[in-house]
C-alpha cells in the first residue's frame, strides 16, 4: 500500500521518464560516417552551439547562412573548427539602397552566395530583380524564401508570386536560383492554391516546382525546413520518383532550430503551423526521408556532391 503523496510522486516520475524517453529517442542516424553538408545552417549564438547541432544530427559539415557583415565571425569559426564550415552565404535588407554594396563587399570578403533572401517583396519586384542581376554579376547563387501564407497573424508573406516565377528564370538565365520554403515546396503539387503553408495528402502531378526544376538549368531546390520535409513526406510514391528525376538539382539543408541535433529546444521557433516537428530535429527527419526514398548514389548527390558542384564548396 502507498499513500496519496507516494502515488503522486510515482505518477510524476513516470511522466518525467516518458518525456525524457521521447527527447532521447530521435530518428536513428543511419547515415553515420557519411560526408554530409548542411547547406541551410543558420549561425547560432556561439561557435559551440553550431557544432552541437551538427554533431548531434550526425552531420560532418555545414554551409552557414549569415549577415553580410559576418566575414570575421566566419573566419573565427573556421579557425576554431577547421574543415567543418565549408562556405557561407550573406544576406542584407534588400529594401535598403545599400544592400547591393553590402552584399558585394561580403562576397569579396569570402561569401559564396546571397541568402537567405527573405523579405516582404514580390518575387518579380524591383528589389529582388536587383538581387538577381547582382548574383549574376558576382557569379554566385541566390537563395530565396518563397512564402504565400503567413504562419502567424503578423508575419506577412515573402517573395510572393512563385507560380509566375518562370518569367524570372527566363529573364535572368545567368542567375543561379535556389528555391526554398513554403510556396516553393507546396507547388510540387499541381493543385496548390496558396491556401495552406504545408498542404497534406497525395500530390497531384504536374506542379509548378516540378516543371521548373525540369525545364530550367538555372533553378535548384533547397530541401530545408518543415516545408521541404513536408513535401517529401506527404506522398512516398511521388517522392521516390521526384528525387530520382531531380537528384542533380536538389541540395540538403536543415533550417533547424533545435539545440542539439536531436530535437531539444525549439525546432521550428515562431512557426505554430509546423507543430508536426515539435520535439524533432528537422535535419534528422529529412535525412531519414532521403535515405529511405533515394538510391545510395542519389543520397550522396543531394547531401554532398550537388552542394560542392553548385555552390563551389571547398574540397
């Protein structure tokens, strides 16, 4: 016999244990020992925090996304952890007149691309058109966040008008575009109507993203975030065919905010519509999908070879 206090303590212990078990049973690292580069790794508050996520998720290397004035920070990070950070992309507020100057200076200081470009402008608007021209002039890729549906009432939308983005691909053939985020990945399905950030259910063949990746050699896809994971997980049969068709155009990235590469902390901070990823590491979940859905050769392309070829990463 136990009293009420002992019973309550026992229940509390069981609940605590279940929470610990959940946090400590992430998706298994079936890619252990493989060379993998996370090409959508947002810089964290400290050098150690960056490494904690990479090591926890079983990722060997990263390409960082940083601000245009991050050259010294990146040099210090590379010096402290030699070989782990292969490159970095630079971003600046493209609505400001000094954006082009800041980004040009960043590229001269070592940045190998522009991005993540995520601002409240139209994809075919003058602000982004200037960036497309600049990326071609500097001969670096540009990573764009496409989003038509706000995640919160005050967030707004970004780089809108992806359904008509073919015009930009034609207008700037020398620009290397990297598509990312909700609208880019939701449009793998031909029935996407800009109604949901992360649509579910079977994918209708003939989507805008699928067509543009096939038709334009200057467009590539960043598999990062809940958006990329959602597109890969909603229709396994489609995913297998899609990865096979576009294995030379897709690049792995995480865009994950978990603290340890195992799902602790906030995985998709400030994004309540991505609650499916609560307690999970986006990097782990997407790598597991790629491992399951693609051939070993295609997996290696998407997690290592394509990044080196398209982003001209260090050996």
